[in-house]
C-alpha cells in the first residue's frame, strides 16, 4: 500500500471537515445547470418565484446577508452592476441564514441580525431597489443552489442556464479601488456581448451560510458564557488611569457601578450584551465596582450571575498586559480620585459609562442608565461595518 502524501492527507481532512459541516440536501450547481425554482417571501411581503422574472434577459441570484462585513462591503458594487446593466439583468437577493444559528459575536459588524423583520429595516436603511427574499426558515433554496457563503452569486442566461457562480469580485473591502478581478461583472458583460465566459466559476468568500444545524453550537457557546468563572481584582486610581490611557489597539468601554445601585443592576445586561456582540473585534469592556472591597466575593457572584466573562479573543492581550481579567473593585478611599483618573467630566453619580478609542480619545460618555442600542451604535460608528485594510 502506498503512503499518502501530506498534501493528499490535508486535502482529505479538509474534504471530510467540509462534508461534516454541510447540511443534508446541500447540492452544487454545475455550469450549464438549470436555475432551481423557489417560492420565498420578500421584504415586500409578497411571494416570489423564478417565473416572476422570466422576462429578464439575464438573472443573478445573489445570496447576501444583513450581518456579514464582506456582504455589506460588496453592496455598493452590486448596486452599480444593477445600474450599469439596467434592462439587461435582474438581480434577486436572498438571505439564506437561520438567525438562530448566529452567535452574538458574529453580529459585531452590523446593528442587524438576519431575521426577516431585520431584513426589512436593513434594506430600508441601505435603499435596496431589488427584491430581497428570506430563506432562513427552511433554507431549501440555499441548499438547492449550493450557497456556501454570503455573498455567493449565480448568473443565469436567458434560458436560465448557469453561466457563472462564485464571488462578486476578489475584494472583501468596500473601496472599489481594492478590486482587481471583477469576476461577476465580467461574466455578465460577456453574456451581454455574446462572448465566452472569461471565468465561469470562482470560490465565494465571506461569512459561511448559517445553517439551522449550527444551532447546537450556538447553544454550547451560550452555555460557556453562563458557566464560566470571572476573575475580580482590586484596583487603585493609578491603575484606572493606566487603563484609561489605553495604549492598545482596542476600543475600551468603562463602566463604574455598584451591586447596590438599582440603575446599575438594571443596565448591566446591556453592557454584557455589548461585550458579546463585539467579542471578535478589538474591543474590551472594563467594569469597575465601587462596592466595599471587603465584599469582593459578592461582586464576583454578581458578575458571574450576569455572565460578564472575558471573551477568548481578549485573553492573550490581557496576559500580555499582566492582567487576570477586566473586572475590578476600586480600593481607594476618595471618589474624587476615581473621577480624576477615569473621566474629569463625570458629574459623580453612578452608573457612569465611558467609551475610549485607542490612544485615549473619548468617543462617548453617559451618566445614568445606558441605552444599549445607542451605545452599540456609537461603537459600530467608530469601528465600522466592513473589514478595513491596514494603514501604514
């Protein structure tokens, strides 16, 4: 028996992993295959089917989503394709994702999840002038087309035979100048010109399709958040000032609270939800309790009851900074010292929230109970909805 080469073993492992992740019934369309029919509800509350677009010379079925940064990044170019090929091409967008199969930290690039009501809000905000259909309930259309990610596009000729499938282009950034291979556009242009496809198939890139089968993994992640311990340390005003300086690449959210403060307790789940949402980004929630340091065990219980754990992505940076966690009890006697160290504009009462950019610039401050949606909107406004290239 011949020994398998390392590359073959790697390929087999990848194939097995892919097969394991694939849901039952997932197909792969080949070039020349007929467009599978569908019957899906659109954001206009009407049912849409393949026959509704029979008069269009060309058809693009584009699987996109509300939450994915890559999908959001290509929307401007998708809109330009629609404009440039007006009268020659019909685009039908489909959201393939089950919203219940998305972890909170997979929503860190958008204010919206992938539910049908959120599709309506997102499409209105982005001024979608094309059908946007929902397949998240059964995902039968995504399986019939072989949708692997958002975005993933399929271009059909007038007889509704597949002529191109794969990515919109080769860039995950929103900047048009970053595109070097506009594959979908080239395929459409070739069809309009009656020429052969320059490239008929490419690999889609973006966020993997969130299949219903992934709900079990989401439940496991939720259980981890509910059962993990929280490290709590005491901190001085000098320690707070060092954190407030923020010599890191992370956006830092500071919140000063006490377990005996009603508004503090009421708002705290919103702060934890914010940490979970941005857990895969360069973001850190630092909570500082002004409870009596002798009651640190009670603070720890409060934080664990509220699932205020450190996300895995943060742990290496905390270790590098010599920190055990991001939960503290202030040990100084003077409240004024804490105000001076954290935010001289803080009027004094708690809760008090401060959002700080790398380098220490204040992005947002709020005294009193926080509005979670407003807070997350401020964070997203600064951090952005897309991947951005590194600036030198």
